[in-house]
């Protein structure tokens, strides 16, 4: 099992059980107990769990999003495919508001040398878009969330309210026709709503697993989205329900 897959499996096992022993994790993953102990140290440094002698206990609630550092290591090939298609939908000369999150960061890297005006909503993406002479970079105000570095708060919302974009590229924690687009963090949800309100066209980027999830904070109903870019493992029925709600679904 690859290291990133094993970290993800350990995270889910600890979160589901609440606390779990090293020996049990070794049996679950097929890795040695020494490897499991190293993995637990990595996850503890990311704030995912707390170590104790012989095991670990979760620091994540079931309704919480895993830390950015962990999410950035998983599903990178799928996220890049989604990002390529999302970037392809943006024409040169457009103004774009780009949401926070790991998939949107991949989009930022692809837009970096395009002739565009872009306002990124995370400091990770701001960093990816600096020193690109063709691109006009707009940086909003706001308070960065620790680790995530997503910009939130009234200054971020005011920056969005003052502008009108051609396209908003929005990430999410959950998306389906029944419950719309949702997020784990309430402040993040408020910024996403402001970004959607400021744009003529809205493109959501989401791995297939997110089409079966609903997070805590409601952002927007499915019909508020013009397109969803997801991967080709997305269940047909989920995609069909979104299409019936008036959303163009692109599988890559």
C-alpha cells in the first residue's frame, strides 16, 4: 500500500474507532508496527490524531475536514485531471475568482501563465500565481485559516462584493442535487457564497467521492452551478441528478 493511501486509511480507522492500537492498525494496513508508529507521528504533527503508548486517538470529529497537508497528498492525479478540464473552460482575458482547497490549487498552477485576471481565495494559490507577468493578480483581504490558508471573514467578503467576475471556480466538501454544494467550515461557506454571487458563471470542481457527501454548511443549491467537473468514477445516477437540475457535468 502506498504511503499516502496508508495515511488515509489510518486516519479513517482512528476517526471511526475513536482510538485504536498500533497492532490493530498494522493488521489493517499490512504494514509493520514500526511503519505504523512513523505514520502516527506524521499524522500527529498534522493535528489529525494524538499519540498514546501503543496507539492513537482521533482529534477529528466525523463532520470535520481532514487537514490541508493530508488532503494535498491524496488523489493528486485525479485532481490534476479535473484541474486541466476546469482550466480549459476558462478563456484568455477572463476575470476569475478561484476558491481555496487542494483541487483549486491545482487549477491555480495551470492558470499561472495565462492572460487572465485572477483573485485567489487562499494564500497557497496566491503564492502559485505570483511572478507571472501575463496574469493580473488581485489579492483580497481577510484572515487566513491556519493550515488551510483560506481567506475568510468580512474583509474577504467585502473584496468579493466589490467586484464582478466572468467565472468562479469553486471547491466543495459535498455536492449533490438534493442538498446542493456544502462545506465543513461555516466561514468558508460564507466566502464561497460571496464568490458565487460575484460571478456570471460558476464551475464546481469535485472528486467523485464528494458527490455522495453532504457537509455541515449549505453554500448554494445545485441549479446555482453552471458546470461541475468531476472524475470518471462518479456514479452515473449522481451525475444524472445534477444534469436534471440544470447542471452540465463533465467527467474526466
